[in-house]
C-alpha cells in the first residue's frame, strides 16, 4: 500500500459497492420533506377586517376620532402636552370588559400620545394599576358602569368627567 501520511484502512472497501463513474447516487429510502436544518416557514396569515363595525378591533369611525381630538384640544389627556407625533385613541372600557356598547361614546375614549407600546398610551397600557387609579381604565364590573359618570385624572392635575361638550370638574371616585 501507498503511504501518503494518512492512516491505512484496516478493512478494504467492498468491491462493487463503490461509485461507478457516471452513475448517480441513490438513497434506499427517500428523505422526509421539511426535515433538515431549514424548516418550511408558513405564509403569514392576512388579517381581515371585522365584518361587524362594533366588533373588537374594528376601526374607530373618523368622525368619532376627530370629535375626540377636538374635545381634548389636541392635547394628550395624560400629560397635557400638544400632540405633535403619533397618537391613539384609548378605550377606557375595553371591549372584553363590556366596552362594545360604549365603543363610540366620547366619554369612553381618551386621547393619548404614542401607540399602545410607546408614549403615554404605552405607559398606561403597561401599568394597568396606574390606568385604573387615574380613571383611564374603567374596571370590569365597576359600581359606576357609565363612562360619563366615571372621572378621569386629566393632565395629572384635576379630576374631570368627560361630556360631549368638554370636561366638567369632578371629585375622584370613592373606592
């Protein structure tokens, strides 16, 4: 045997079992599809708009959105600063807590800067206790279920009731 610096095989290869020139390699059993280092990725699902306009996730009508912005005078209801960037309309009574019937009432909405994850809206969404204490979230089964009768701590300065005409001073809700 030739010495090429590599160790010698103890057992020689079986004759006839090697590769014949020009003959493709064939597996005894087919490889299962989807196995291996790269798994197939399912196509993303397309989000469909809800058919029911009062369903959770349905877009707020533009006239209700504009009325809420005008009611707040373009100021964030939490911090009181003028809204210059992205803003969102926060539902004080979320749909899963019975807010479907109050969805388009101005008293059930709050104008906040940022999105649900940024700005004042992100702050109140991430701190539910703070939102509940300041009236930006009406608790499920509240003693005062009507949003018009549930005060909100406007601009972190004063307690108000939200009315279609504007804000009316109020005392905090007794616990």
